[in-house]
C-alpha cells in the first residue's frame, strides 16, 4: 500500500508532460492559424509576384 501512495505522490516527470502539452497546443494553434490564413497568404504572394513580373516589362 505504501508503494501505491509513494507512486501517487511522485511528481517526477510532471514538468515534461506539461511542456509537451504546451508545445502540442502551440503546434495545433499554429496549424489552425495557417489553415485559416492560407487563402489570404496565397493572394498576397500572387499579387506580389504579378507586380514584380509586370515591373520588368
């Protein structure tokens, strides 16, 4: 029974799990932002590309 109580109160590795969850949350948020912003980013780069191509004529 003491082993179970020691195991339950042991906090080693807790920081690793918390940082892993934080990194996962940030990665998911970045993917969601890039997924939602993809059309506008493509539009901006297409406009810049067309402007540069027309400037060379």
